[in-house]
């Protein structure tokens, strides 16, 4: 086991963390203190498991750094759908349908019957956000492979607000998909229009900026690099914070289960 930030030895300061673990409610993982997980099949990669059923999630999220030659064959399949997003760098991905070179913002959704593979064919590190979940089938509908890039997606005004925007990575009106992935963008001072409470779970990786985020009964400071899991019915909302003109806008990528009835 080793640490994600590659720091070894003692520190000058007291041991402390911003991470908060409230299983089956909400979880904050700050980057400092996260470990690298050894997982069979990942070649020349640093892998950190973020969200998992161990914290109450119905999915698994990973942060992967693929070094030169880094690769993984056959992610997903046998009922497991997969979503891969490139945070930085360039990586080649492929499944039974498509092969593509993805750069920053690039992504692939691969259905539950099509394992996906990636390989870093360059000399620079590639940072990847990876999501796996068991697909919920509905008779008469099926998902299909989608490849794209967030830099080419439309920014849609979120709930009619002109300083908050959303991108949808997957179709929002196709019952073949039981999940979606989005990026929310808040300009400084922007917020949700109300505190949301819903049956859907979220796994969220913060890509830029800073926020004060309402999670259940707590207001929690968050920033770039943080990971948050929110279980069903966890009240949530946020404000983007910072100095206008000096701080980055707030953006985070997040998953959401959707398009399915409650299983009884």
C-alpha cells in the first residue's frame, strides 16, 4: 500500500484530515491520505477506489493514473456498465463497438454486455475517472456505446439560472440508460435554487473551484480534488465561493441513477 500523493515519512504538523465518513448517508474524501489500491489487471497504473458498496453506494468509482504503457483490459461486461472520463492526458479506449483516442474531457459509456479497455500509448501520465455499476434491465430497452468530449457538449442553463450550467453526457430521454453522468458549473456566488432531496445517489469528483456544500445537516467546505458520495434522500445543495476574478469557477462531474422504478 502507498499513498495517492506519494508523500512518505513523518510530517511537521499534527496528523489531521478533512475527510468525513458517514456511511449510508454521505462521505467526503479529500485527496490527502487516500491510498493506492492493488487491483489485478491494471498494468503500470495507480488506482484509488473512491465510492463503493462499502460506504453504501450501488456503484464503484475510481481515480486512475495510467503511466506510460498503462492499461487495463476488459472493464465491465457480464451485467456491469462502465463510464470512463479523461481528467487530463490522452488515452486510447475500445470496446466491441468503437475504438477512440480520448483527450482531456473525453469519455466513453460502455453497456453491460461490452467490456471496455484503455491504454496509455504516450509518454505522459493520464488521469482517469472511472465508474462501474450493475445495469438494471427493462424489457424493450437497451443502452448503446457513446463516445464524446465534454468540451464539445452544450452548456444548458440549470433550473433557469444564468450563472449555473449543466452538461449531460448521456441521453436524458432514453429508457435504455439507467444512469447518467453530468458536469455542473457554478460561477462564484451561484448556488442551487433549493436544497434537493431525492432517491438518486451521487458520486461526485470536484474538478475546479471551491464550494460550501450542504450535506444532510452539515455545511462542508469542498475544493478541487475532493470526492463526495451522497446516498439516497441526503439533502444537498451548494454555493460556489471565492474571490470574483481570482478564483476558478466551481465544476464537478457526478453520476446519477435514473429512469427506473423502485424495486420492491
